[in-house]
């Protein structure tokens, strides 16, 4: 079963009809959705190499909690 899952993953990643740039964007967005920080970090370099801009990559990155406004009541 594990071998078949590996083959499916390889097929989707390396033989996709999508351009590599969009494939890496899809991986980053999926990693972000599932909060898979390791996966996102591992594919950041691949996305840069595929031609995604650092700005697009950073937007797809891990969410940051906003700082509270100093005017907000506690």
C-alpha cells in the first residue's frame, strides 16, 4: 500500500500537466491549508527555483498572528 501511495505522489508531482511553477504553488498552498510547516519549508526553495516570486511565496506562508492594537481594551 505504501509503495502505491509513493508512486501516486511521484506521478502527481513529477509528471503533472501543470507547469512546475504552478505545481509548486499548489504544494505550498496545500501545505499552508493543512499547517504542514515542514512541507512548506521544504518546497520554498523548489518554488523559488521554479520561478515563483518571493512575495507570492511569503503570502502563501505560515500565518502570523496580528499584534493587538494599543487602543484595544484588555
